[in-house]
């Protein structure tokens, strides 16, 4: 299984970015896909997830990105996206995509995900 995240970069506060994650080697539509991030000196944290076919595509967000970030998936292309609007300096982090079959109690926890991409760096300047 491979997950390849891309789309990171350096942007100014208020800008938008769309991250992409290409998945291969798994039955993509059946997996929940998540985005996590890790800021310098901090632990990895949940950002958003979208369920697979068995979860009805249910979407979860961490509270502080609701209304700014949108997760989506294209099962035909084995892709998951994270549209990020109104970026702020505190959004600066390495963003990771992940695939798994979490239960409800682990959908926001890294333990719920089996496969991880290498991460893409998002830097937001003030």
C-alpha cells in the first residue's frame, strides 16, 4: 500500500491550498481516509476524515478547521483531498494522509489508521 500526499507549500495567511493524496495497493473505496498534521515540536493531531463505502462516506473534522477545511474523495481515482481555506499561521504543519478502518471511537485517533503517507509541508506566513 502506498499513500502519496502532495500540494503543500508556502502561503500567506488567508490563502488557500488543496492537498491531494493518491492511494494505491488497497481497495480504496472501502477504507476511511484521514488527514492528520504535525506542527514543529507538537504531536500529530487529527484534522479530518471521510468514511469508506461501509461508513457511508461520513465526514469528521476537528473543531478548529470546521468551516475552513473540506475533505473529499474520488473513489474512481483513488484520491482524497483536503481543501484548506483561510489558512492561518497556526495551520503550519506537515500534513499526512492515512487509510484505515477505524471504529467510531478511533476515527479521530491515529491508532484507527493502518497506512500512512509521507507527509507534505504546509507553511503559512503571517
